[in-house]
């Protein structure tokens, strides 16, 4: 009896989910962003300073009508990194390292849950606020030439952000991202590793 009830609930949930997906409104946008990136090391052995970079890619948005909730995903080129003053420690300065710019070129695959205010008596056709958050999967496709580091093949980060949609086409948002797994570590000190940190201002135009 209990098994039949559980099966019926599973079927009902799947039916509702499939219906919601079938009625979801999907669209996409080219996006570009100005980004400030940094690295957070386990220990404060040397000075770290942020660097500026950019993002460029395609973002998809799938919204469920009447709910205000949706999912966004994408394929985005992202350059992370920072300036790391290795010259402050003899273990690296003796090898000729100084204030090195460390860069990681990644393909980012975001998967975010979002909420957009869509019931504002028609005002949402002009301006509609939204918030979002979720994981980003970063795949490393290249890095700088600083041989003092060895690089992970990719890392996982969490992002949270918000913004406004203008005229149902333009979206302008602010986003902050926290690296949850290490992106790189030093060759000489295995336990000296870093996670990425970044904030970005992003603009997209949806079709």
C-alpha cells in the first residue's frame, strides 16, 4: 500500500515537472561583463591584489509562467586571477619570481535559480527586478606562464547576484562569486593553495 502511494506521488511530481518545463519560456542572450578578480590563499604569506578582466558568452533563461521562478544557464569565457607578490618570500625570490600576474582562462557553465518580479501591473514590461544564485562549473582551458604554480583542471564556485530587466530585452546585473574548491597551488609548498573570488557587472540582450 505504501509503495503504491509513493509511486503515485513520484508520478504526480514528474507530471507536474514535465508540464512546467513544457510551458516554460526559453530565450537566450549574448552577454558581456566587466570583472574584478582575486585569489584567496589559505595563508597570508605574500601580498595579493585584484586584477581587472572581462567575461563574454551566451546566457540562456528559462522562466516558468505565472511563478516568477526560472533557471539560467550559459557558456561563458571567464578570466580569473590576481597579482601575487612572490618576491616577498626567499623560496620564490631566489628563483627570480617577483610580483607575478596569475591568470586562469576558463569556460564557465553557470546553473542558477532565479526569481523575477513579473506581477507589477504592467510595470514589469518596462523594468523588472530579479535575483539569482547557484553554482558555476569552471573548466580550465589555459593559464599564464608563471611556473611557480600548478593549476587544477577546473573549479566549482557559488554565485549570487541581482539586477533589472529593461523593456523585456536588456538585463543589467551585479554578481559576486566565491570559489568553493582550489583553483591553483604552489609547486614548492603543496599546502599553499588558492580559491577564486570575483565580482562582475554584466549586460545582456535577450532574443
